[in-house]
C-alpha cells in the first residue's frame, strides 16, 4: 500500500456499490414461500427465482464487457444498478409466472453489467490504492449478502407491514440513492472512464477464449464458488438424512456469516491479492473442508463446513480482485468477464449434476461428490509461480 492519502470518499462509494451486488438476489429466498403462494410456484420454481439471476450474471458478463467499453464505467454502473433495481421491484407486480422469471433474468443481467465494471472502476477511481479498493468493495458485497439474507425477514418485512412486494420496494430505495451518488460524484480520473467510439476498440473488451489464463482463473473461481454453493444447496437434506435437522438453522447462519469473516481477513491483508500462495492454501482448505462435510458427521462435519465458508470466500475474493492487480485498462474488463462466465457457469452445473446423481443412486452424500472431485482436480490450475504475471 502506498503512503499517499487514502481516497476515503471513493472507498465509501466502492463499498456502497459492492453492497448492492447481492441484496436483491439474496432477499428473494427469505420471501420465497410468499412469492410461491402468490404465483403458485412449485419447488423448482422457487429455486429458479434465486438461480436464474445467478446464471444471468454468468452469461451477461460478455455483453456487459461490450457495454462498459462502449459507454464507459460510470454509465455502465449506474445503468446496471437501475436495471437491477427496476427488475427486482417488478417481480412483485408482473402478471404471470413467465414474466416473473423474465424479470429475474433481467435483474441478473443488470448485476452482470456493474459487477463486471467494478474491477476496472476500482483501478480508475482509486488509482493509488487499487488493491485496497478491490478489498473494500468485496467487503461491501459480503455485507450485502448478509443484509439480503439476514435482514429481510426480521427487519424489512415488518417495516413493510408483512407485504413482500413493499419489502422489495424498501430494499430498492437505498440502491437508487447509491446509483444517484455514482451518477453525480466527481471522478478522480475521468479521462480513464471515457467510452470507446469504434467497434474495433469495443471488441478489445471481449474475452479471448484461446487464452489459457482466462480458463485457469475461471476454473479456480468455479472451485471456490461451487464448494460454497453446494453446501448451501444440500445442507438441509444432508442433515435431515443424518438425523441432525435441529442444528440446520444454526449451521446455515454460521456458515453464511463466514464470507463476512473472510472479507475482513482479506481487508487486513490486501497484499495477498496477486499472490499464488494465499489462493493455493484457500483452495486446498476449501477442498478439504468439503471432503470433511461430505464424509464426517456431527460437530466434525459442521466445523468442516465453516472451514469451507471462510476458505472458499477468501479464494473467491482474491480471484475476483486478481484482474485489478495484474491488468490495466480494458484488459481488466476483458479478463473479469471471462473469469465470471467460466466460473459461474461451471459452479451452476456441478450441484445440479450432483443432485441428479444423488437421486439416481439413492444417497444424498453423492450430491456433493461432483463438486468435491472438481475442487480437487483443479488444484494443478493454481500454477507454480509465487505471483501471477501481468496480463495484457
């Protein structure tokens, strides 16, 4: 970190935008039963409300890169925020289930635009403290995850008088204010945020699929994401099968609090960003924790899950921050978009494959096996160099 004065104002803005990344997505699961009753959804439909935005984020990363290059970072972030929040509120007022799923996808596409823009914005808005800026906005994202999942039922829904539609509007208010703040703020490095006017320049924002490093970092992101997601997806069924259902609520609360702990760890050690060692250690611990949760029972299994919660999130934060550290200019957006698409797509497929395997073989532990095998098999992708080289 440099000795130059901290850009406090810009760090606050980055934290606030980071906070918005997951709030609309993770406020839906607590409201799922109410949404299901309103639209007559089955279990698959309830799951789609949460998962459709996630897969939209993955496949929206490529058009997001083009939007960022064509219109600039500020417009991309403000536009993405407003699309996300409008689609989030629209979920309560659409006339049909098909429209509900459609606006859920649109919401994810809005998230994809400003999530892909944030790494490049960190380099432009906090040029003297790039690594710290990245750690700060990701800390905001972890607070947003906890806010959406943890505050919707005990705080927002009572304020909304029990009306889940109005609860979505209440969550939208601070996000609109944050979008207005970004739109009106004075940028410290405005020339670096200029839009591109030629198609040739815009195309430079697209990932290069013959680039091995896009696949290397994307596979690592898939491993960090899937180990966390698969435990959330199957913890309830697994604990029920083991006769441990009474501990599920406490385990999920503790497990989903671990990302916040992980974000503070990285915030305290921002020099880890760009280094292979911390990513490698986190990947190994995450795989070991998933193995423990799959094969053990009782306290040992629960402790292994918490290890996954911390280690996988530390790895995820370091990987999301990597383009900011090793790339510059439009290469940040290009690398970020490729990593997001590869990582989230694989992380979406593996738990579904595990669920099919568990149903076919009649053993719930098998639901975690594809993700476990993948998390171990990808370890060679960590590489050997102590630091990941610059990317252009």
